[in-house]
């Protein structure tokens, strides 16, 4: 294939390809440069960064920013909270979604149309921010983790993906296990879940990443500083420009403080984004698969 | 169980008695499998839908939703006649319409370019890199944007100026859309890349043998392979034009850029949760939701027409 393509490449094609690759190269660089800049800036001495920008001289590098960030309790608590919320949300959400998709995948399921309509309506219309907020208040869920775990736990779109996946599994499996005397629950756990690992991986990853990166629900429902997830801690540092007090308490001059605070932002970004950025390549193949499942359409 | 049910369903319509039998026999499907999802849906989706009644009343916590005094369409009259509201509505529409216009073609172009790279190793590496920003959180993205664009930030020092971009209403949309492309264009190209990878290689080979140049190959082989996905994606995104998210716009807002950055969802938040004007903000939210539904129904109708009678 390769040789044939090369053989047939005319001059005009070469020019077009050249332009195309240049465009792609520019795009790749535009992604790469900000990421590399942040990574390098996080190691800079604050005075050097402030006056000369990035320096490649190792004498100007320091781990000071990382020391300050990693010594901060709020960051660690944020990490811990976020991990706990994301893990709990993933388990609850994926389990409920997988369960609901099972009967909905059966053509003969009585009430399938009715329930389908009930679920689909929620994809098109909702009560909105204020009625939901009032409801959560009345349920006394403010300042509890349930306020951020439960309202979004059942995801209709994910249910459709799981349902589509179930339907691709031969029906003979169910017939075989019912001959063996298994009821639906036994069949689901012993036969279905093991063969559904790819779709479970996809849904779990999406749920985890989604919860890890969101902040709105936590912002309006979790006022208690102890409960705040990482993204809210980051928000106060990066968006509201208020570094955690403990981080720069030892610095005397205000000008110095401002420089260090700016530097801390770079280190904070690196520390908070690295876990997902390192992890995601390992899950790459599952994401690709998930896209394919999604494009089959429910 | 299954075999019996199948025999009954396929040839004739089941009677009420058959259905009852099915439910009795398969009670697990209802009580164990469906119930949790159904309960969550009713409590967290349908109860708030009932809560939109607040949009028509002078809500106070003590009297509750059913006991508060009715004010009819007062809130709707109030915001429909307010110039502020019209501005925020236009901000919402412009932000997502321009976002769609600029953001939509780029993933397609990326996928076509990636498809040209025959060396698997290089292509995989590029893909890994351009997907990465998708895993950065909204807060971190907005934090990065604020740092890069700050008066003493790298972009200003590169240009030798000290403009405070984040305070300029005229710069907001560009910042929002450009950073959105930076974050999601690579990731959005996956779908097209996957479809192109599944496209018939034979056809492409034949086109090359016939001496088709690159533009002809793209036009006659590659675009037809992804045409359906392009159409569906465009329509879907067009249908979501009013439901542009809260999180990013809110994280990029400053007091100074509000004239361009205040959109309906952030306005509802400000009026409702910060100012406590529940009725008014619920009315605004309801208005937004209704336009959304109309758009989505229209979109679904179009998809049905294009998709041989099958909607979404």
C-alpha cells in the first residue's frame, strides 16, 4: 500500500500534503507548547520567571513551588475528597446504569416503551438549577456527599450505550443459563457482567473523569471546607486568585508574595492534572471502543 | 422463560393477561433491575420539573411550592421586557453559534489529516498528544487561560504589550472559543478517525490506481465515509445551542467582561442562588429549557427525515 501511494504522488499532491502536514504540525505545537511551558515554569525561581521568563539554566530551577504545594493540607484533602467522590460516584452510577439497561435491552420487556419515554424526557427537559437546588435543600442533602453523588447517578445516555452493547450479545446465552436454572439476577452477575467488561470500563472511566473534573454541584451544595473536592480548591487558587494561606505565610514582602503565588499556580496545575494525564493513555483503547459503541446508536 | 416470551411476542400482539403474566414471572426485572434508576429519575428529575411552578409564584420557603402566592406570568413579563435579559440571551446564542461555526470543522480536518499519516507509530503519538487536553479540568483550563493572558503573562510579554485580556468584553468570546478548540478538537476527531479507519480501503486503493489526486480522494472516498456522522453531529450540536454549559463561562467571568460573558445559565445562578430571587430565576431557566426542547424536537424531526424515519 505504502509503495503504491508513493509511486502515484504527483507534484500538486506533494504540495497539498505538505500544507496539510504543516497545519497539523502547527496544531500539535499549539497543544504541546502551553503544556510544556507550564511544566517548565513550575520549576522556575520566582524572580527569574518574573523578569526573564523560562530559563534553561539549571541554576535557576527550584522545587520550592512543589514543596509549598505538597505541604499544603487543603490540596491533599482536595485530592482525597475528589478521589473518594469520583470512586463512589463511579461505582454507584455504573451499577445503577448497567442494571437499568438490562431489562431495557429485552425486546419483550413489558413496559419498555413507557419506561423508555420516561427516561428520554429527562434528556430533553429538566426543572433547572433553582428547583433542583430547592429539592436538595428540602431533602436535607446540603453538605452531604449524597448531594453530588445521587442526582446524576443514573445517566440515560450511558444506559443507552449499555443497552446497545447488551443487544449485541447473543440471546442464546440467556437461554442456556435459564436451562441451567439461573434466574435473571444470577444470569446478570454470572454471565452478563463478565462479557460486558469493555462497556463497563468505558462507562466507569467516563463517570470517574466527569466527576473528577466537575465543580458546579460541589460549589453550590458543599459549603463545608472539609468536604470540598480538588476542583474547588483549585478554583480559589487559580480563578479567584487567593492562594491557600498556609502556602506563602512565611514570606515577608508583599511583592515577593505575589511572585511566589503566581509560581504556585503553575505547580498546582501540574500536581492536579498529572494523575489523569498519566493514567489516560493506558485506557486509550477503551475510550476508542466506547466511541464505536456510541456511534452504533441506541 | 425467554423462549416462551419470544414465541408470544413475535407473531401476535400480547393481551393484557399475557403482559401481567410476564410481569409476575419476571418481577426481578422490575424490582431489582429497573427500580433504582426509576426512583432516582422520579426524585431528581421529575420532582424538580414540578418545581418549575415556582416560576409562577412568589415563592417563600415557609409556604412551600404549593402554598405560595401565585403571580402568573409576572416574571416572564419582567425578563422579556428587560434589556439585560435580551443581552444575555444574545450572549448565549452568539457564544454557542460561533463556537459551533469555528469548532465544528476543525475535528473533521484533523481526522482527514491524521488519516493521511501512514506510519502508525507517529499517528498514535500525535493522537495521544492531541487527546490530552480533554482530560484537563475546566478549572485548570480556565486557570491556564487566565495566567497566559494576564498583563504580565507570557502572551503579553511575547507581544511586548500589557493588555488585560480577561477584562475586555470584546475578547471574551474569542478566548472562550479558542480555548474550547484547544481542549476538545483533538478528542472530537476520534469519531471521524474511527469512521475513516473503517472506510473501505479497497475503494481508496482503486481511486489511487485510477490516478485520483488528494482532493478527489477526499471528495469521493473519505468524505462519503464520514458524511453521516458529520450530519448527525452537526444537527445534534445545533440542537444544543441553548444548553451551553455553566462551568466554563463562569470560570472565565470577571466583573469587567460580564457584558459579553454573562449567559443565561450564569444569570440564573446569579439571580437565583446569589440574590435569592427564586421565582424570577426559575422563570428564566424555564424559558431557556423550553427553547431547548423546541430546538431538540426540530432537530429530531430533521434527523428522522434524513435517517429514513429513524430518530434519535
